[in-house]
């Protein structure tokens, strides 16, 4: 009995120490980092009200699986075209302006989804969604890359990810309950979520406008005014940037195929309902919530690549479980293990920020987002073609092949950036 009390006290002391360290870590970071954590958490909650149901919504509007891929591919054009200048503009005009542009576009895209009554009408909504996503996806990691010390960057990214995981654990289940109340897993049951999302992003916009300000003093004279010259600086001063572009393109292909076809696979092939789809999305955030800080410290101490060597194969395990799932439990376990993709993505973000000088981060993210955009165009079409001509399961075998290719590229060609000075 005495041993149990002592053990319990040790646990309490350990938890107290962890909380103190986290509190001190957050307190010593600049205000933009802390405000961005709140902004990103709110945005992630709103995004996850509909993201896992978006493909189902488009299918229920009358699209076939191939047309679903077509909608996503056409939508990806918007984000692709604007990707390179986003980073350039962020470097020249600041992160804040990118947030103030991207957030209202997210609200508008949600409104367009809400009023869509045919799958073709979802195309402009998807166009704006991916355009706004590129804006925010460029600006958000620039906060960590610009304001965090190198030795704390992976930890800070994982901490931000942990805070984002908290609302994401809740949002898919809230969405499933609302869909049930609104009429079930059909277009009319999902539609009201987009109206709620539109209002929510307007509130996020107001918060960002009032509290987020850039505090870095950039010397404009050091920033070239020529767009092409600016982008060329990335390749002149960066390390292994071409190889990392290939890696990010493959990783983005995985993301866009999974985002487009996983919910459809669960509902059409595994006969899941809204609670299974929402439950899998919520489950995918459990591991990021529990392990993000631990893996962040591991990446900061032992190296970024070692974390990726662990997380990528575990993510592939989740895909295999999805393919062969025979019951709800297997689907939910697959959902839990899918969290390793997000954990690997955050570690990839730390590598990305360390391959070029801080002054080039915006342009570097712009280049990468161009190739992410290309993946958003090609991946859904490839997935739809495989689904239609070979079979739905082979879409996910293709994902495993892509992830295996990433490990080879990482092992043979990408340097360990933790040691980069």
C-alpha cells in the first residue's frame, strides 16, 4: 500500500515537472508563435468539421469516383498557380497579410460548398479551398521557421501540432452528431456544416486581425525585387532542395489520394457510417496528441531522419489494416495508426525549415507548395483511374508504394539537418 502511494506521488511529481517545462517553453517563445498556435487550433477544428466528409458530400451530389478525382484535380489548379508567389509575397509583405487573405477565402469556399446542389458546383468551392489552404500552409510554418530557435524548432512544431490535435479529437465526432441530426450521411445532412464553418472562419479572421502581428524587422534592401531572381536564391543557397522537392511531391501525393478516397473507401467498401468516418479521423489525432512532444524532442536530440524511419512504416501499417479491415475495430485501429502520417509530416516540416536560410523561407515554401499543388492536381486523377480500372483497394497499395519510395530517397539523398549550421 505504501509503495502504491510512493508510486502515485512520483507520477504526480513527474507530471508537474512536465507541465512546468512546457509552460516555460511556451513563455519564452515570441508572441507571434503563441498567437499562431491559437489561430491554427481554431482553424484545424473548423477544417475537420467537413474535411473527412467532403468526398462523401461530392459523391452524394452525384459524382462518380472518377468525377470526384476530377473535382479535386481542377480545384488543385488554383493552389498550384498561386503557390510560388505566395512565399515571395510573404517574405516581402509579412506573414500577417497572408493570414488575413487566406482566412476569408476559406470562409467563402465553405459558403460555396453550402450552396452547391450539383457536383459540378463543388468545383469552384474546391478551387478556393485549395487556394486558401496553400496561402495558410505557406504562412503557418513560416512562424515556427522564423521565430523559433533551431534547437527548439521540432519541439515547437510538435507542440503546435499537439494543441491542434485537441480540437481535432472533438471536431469529427461533433460533425458526426450534427450530420445525424440534420438527416444522415447525405448531401442535406452534411450541407449545414459548411454554413457553420463559414461563420467560424470569419471569427478566426477577427481574432487574427486583432492579435497577430509580425515582429521581425526585415531589411527590405536585402530582399531582391525580381521574382525570378528571388526564387533562384532558394536553389543557390539551399541544401539538397531538389531532392527534397521530390520527397515532398511524393508525400503530398499520399496526402491528396488519402484525403480524396479514404472516406469514400470506408463508406462504399467497408459500409461505415458517419460515426466511423468521424471516429477514424478523431482516432488519427490520438497519437499526435500523445507522442508529438516526445517525438519532437527525439528529433531535436537524435535527428530528424530517425523519426521518419519509424513513423513512415507505421503509417503504412495503418494503410494495410484499412485494406483488410473486416470490422469497426480494425478500421478504428487503422485510424489511430494513421496519426503517424501527421507525426512524420511535422518532422518533415523541421527538415524543410533547415534546408535554406531563414530569409528565404517564404520563397522556399512557395516552391514546395508549387509541387504540392501539382500533386493536388495529379494525385486525385491517378487515384480515380486506379479505383475505376483496377479496384478501390489498389489505390491504397499505391500509397504504400509511394511511402516506400520516400524512405529510399530519405536514406540515400537527404542530409540530416539537425547537424546543419
